[in-house]
């Protein structure tokens, strides 16, 4: 029987006895060249298409509403009563000591000028005076269609400049129009600010990690992934398959940069290992792809399926984020597994200059601090596992301090914005709901009864049936009611600010009261929308989180071919998530001084933390399984930890830093999400993946692969003895 041929990369064969490696022929060098050429063409085309992404971004109110909520059904009818859905901006003029006749005349002149401003949808309402005589207010209709969203800040600035011309008064532009303008200003240039911040952070970290030009192919591949993702998202949105809002547009950039760099770090780590084994860069990249593709692919699929679970949400904003982010992850995987390898082959080992890895067959992974961490886990397994678990449980106990019941408009910004100051002044002189009335729509023959029920609520300052025609200047809103398909609309001005808990209580009382008139009577408006969004967010959290956990468990079970290991990994990630929310509760309250969190914050934090956090466990456990095949479970666990420690930690730092870039936007929700993901990723990388998971796997030994046999030779683990072969340190 002929002897088995020796493989050039077989570590069990002495180097002197191995046959020389075959150097790649012209075809093997031609393949990367073709990939690079095709990739550059795709990147060029994608860059042009991706630049149009802002044209299909939906930032109007309907982009955020729950599809089945009462307020959404009401909004469809409100549009039929009011025609085009304009956004009312409210101008408030205030003078201490009382409004004068000169003020009234100047305000009337200013309103005439404002009516001629480009971007104003119609003439402003006549100025109304407060009961205390110290303020005037007028409603200015602004276009509510999505195309005007980006121009709102400029329009409001021009209105503000004219309003400031009334000498002796303080003028403020507030109401929904003012708030929308402030949000538009916050999202202005979101791609540029976030992208350059994230890329700048990644650039610095890559320089610190590699101290060589290898960061160049990484950044080129990240740019390629981002351009491709933006192009695909644009085409899908333009075709009407998905919707994109400003929030998902910003998260897309951060996610692609962070996840793409993570995948690149894993591939380059394996590539550097293989360069010590192979003289040929082609053979080295082939070996790196063989080792890195399964964990990268499994990680990407896990994140994609986890993000697509957001399609189960009834909130349009959540539904849009799922496929948008999933496209970003898919493009990141494609770029790092196809385009990056082709780039790395061009200069081979010289990308790592001046620290060029030699073909010396001397392993470098597993040395240094991570070798010592592995030794600590192996020698103090129970102590390490118990100590980290106790710390995580203690942090998780703080989760009950997290207030995720919602934020008012004032509380949604990290800085002071004009509309918030104006709302405070408006509330001092007029009913809080001025300019944003609640809408009650019901049958025509019950109109007077509905009006009577609405006026009887103590939270309603005034109410009236919408008239057939707008009132003339100076006239009251009385006259024949407008009837649409046998229905009439009651507009109710609430005494409290529309985003306050008291206003929500009023809406709930109104819904209960009008149900006595008929179950087909709908209560809508800004306050009703806010309340319904909160309720749907709570429902999404209850439904989507279990589904995401189930999806992750199934993927891990298939990948690791085990039942206990996936269960263990999911449990540790959930514990890490709970600990992160506990820390967030303390940091938001005592350090950042945030008033609370948006109701959707726990769900978003969970999806990103669990889907992304499981990445590092996948990277670790796939290597543990690989090492177990040669050294047994316990020793394989320590070797897997030692070898992957550096690259996984680097990947975690990169992802944490890129998500922290969300803090450059002056929005509390994105700042909180950025902190939660950044801290959670670091906690998962440095504590859960480095200490807790290896300690638990080492303690369980072969049982972690139950109900299947371990992937390698049995050692003395059944008797509780760890393999004694030392890990290189």
C-alpha cells in the first residue's frame, strides 16, 4: 500500500521531510486581478447610486407609525378632512408687561412677510392673544411631505428672522413644525459626520493594532462594502420594496464600518498565521479563507437573521431598520471574503511592513497576555467563572432602574434647541396643546354628542367641529361642519403639552368616553400617536426578543453540532445584555443626566448587542471546536482562547468605537444606543467571551458537545483532569 503523501502545511511533519510548496501559476495570480477589476467597477457604480440614498429617505410622520394602531387609522381620515397634511409651526411673541398696539401691528406685518416665504404652505393664521395679555401666537403651515424635510431648518430660520423683527418682544418658533426642523437639523449631514467619525476611529485603531500599511486594504474594503450597501438599499427603496428613514440611514454606516472591520480583522489574523506556515501568499490566503470563512459566514448569517426579526414589528421605523441593516451586514461579508483577499494577495506578506511575518513555521498567536489569561482560566476555572457571573448578575440587578417609558420632545435632544424653548414659553401663556389638537372622528349623526363628550373632559381646553370652510380672518371656527363619507371631525385643544403624560391620560379618557358613542369613533393626533408608539414598542419587545434568541440558538446548534454549547452561549449573552442595561440605567441617570429612554431602546439594544455579541462567541467556539479535534475539549478551549484573544478583543474595540460615534448626533436615543452597544460589546469581549464562557466550557468538558460526541480525541476529562500540554505564553 503506497505511503500517504506528505502535505506541505502538515505541522506534524518535520520541515525537512516536507515536499516544497508549489508556487501559484499565472492563473492563480490572474484570479485576484479579475476580482479586483470587477470589484473596482462595482464600487464605482455603487458610489454613484449610494449618493442618491438621501432622495428615498422617508422622514415624514407616517414613516414611524404603527400600522394597526388607532392613531394610524385616524391619520388616514384626518388627511381626507384637511387635505395635504401640513405641519403647523407656531410663532410665539412674548413681552413682559403686556402686548402693546404697536406689537399687534408689527406682528400682523411680520405675518404678511412670513406668508410670502418660500417653503411656507399657506397664509399664517391671525395672531391670537393670550388671556394674560403678554403673548401673541400664530400658526404657520409648513409642507408635511417628505421632500421638504431637509429644507425645513432653512425655512424656519427665515421665519425666525422675520419674527425677531418685532422690536421689544422675544420671538420663538415652536410646535410640530419647529420640532421637525430641529430634528432635520440634527440629521443634516448624518452620513458625512457619522462616516468620517467612525472611519477616523477605525483608522487610529488599525494603526495601533498593526503599525503597518495593512490598514489600507481594510479601509478600501470597508469603503467598498459601504458603497455597495448604500447602493443596494437605494435600489430596494426606490423600487418600493423597503422604506428608509434617517435613523436607519445613520445606523447603516456605523454598522457596515464596524462589522466589516471586525470580519477583516479575523481574516487578517488567520492570514498572518498562515504566512508563517506557507511561503506563498496565495496558499496563505487560501488557508486563511478556509479557517475564517465558516465563523465569518455563521456570524453574518446570525446577525442578518436577528435583524430581520425586526420585520415582526408593527412599527414602520423598526421594520425599515431590519432589512436595511441586514443588507449592510451581507455587503460587509461579501467585501471581506472576496475583495479583501484579492487585495491582500497583491503585496502578500509585505502589507505588514516593517513587521513582515516570516515563513518560519513558528506560531505567534497565543503568546503574551492571552496565553496568560488562558492559563488563569485553566488553573482557576471555578473561581473565574463564579466571580464573573456574580459581577454580571449584580450589574443586571440595576436594570430595574432603567426608565424606558418614553421621552418628551424637550428630553429627546442632548443640547438646547429653539423649539423646546418656544414650547416652554407657549405653555406659560396658552393651553399646552395649542397648535397640535387631538382629533376625534365619528359618524355625522353623532357629531354633536361626540363634541359634548369631548368638551366634558377636564383635560380639554376647547373643542369644535371642523367647519366646512376655513374661518375668515378674525372670525371664530363656527359654521356647518365638514362631512367626509358621512363622518365629522372634532378638533380638541388639550390643556397639557402634547408629549406629556397628562396629555396621554386625556387621550385614554377620550377613547374610553367616545366608545360609549360608538366603537367606530377614532381618537388620533400627535398625543395619540406618541401613546400608540409606546404601546407597540412594548409589544415588539415581548415578541421579537424570544424569536431572536430562538434563531440564534438554532444557528449555533447547527454550527457547533451540539445542544449544551449553544444553550450556554445564549444564556451568557442574555446575562451580558441584562448587565449592560443595568449599567446604562446608572450611567443615563447619574452621569449623562438623561430623563429616561425611548420605549424602543431595549429592543434596539438587544438586537444589536445579542446579534453582534454572539459574533465573538462564534469566533471563539469555532476555534475551540477546531482545537478540540486535536487536543480535547479542555485543552482546546484554552488554546482557542489564547489564539483568538487578541483578534477578538481588537474587533470588539473597533465595533465599540464605531457605535460610540453615534454620540456625535445631538439625539438622546442615538447617544444612548451608541453607549449601550459600545459598552455591551466591550463587556462581552473582555469579560464574557474572555473569562465566563471559557471557564464554563472548561468546567463542563466533553459534556458541552452533548448530545453528540466531542469533535476530537477523548482525554482524561471524564476523570476531571485537564490535559497537561502547556499553552504557549
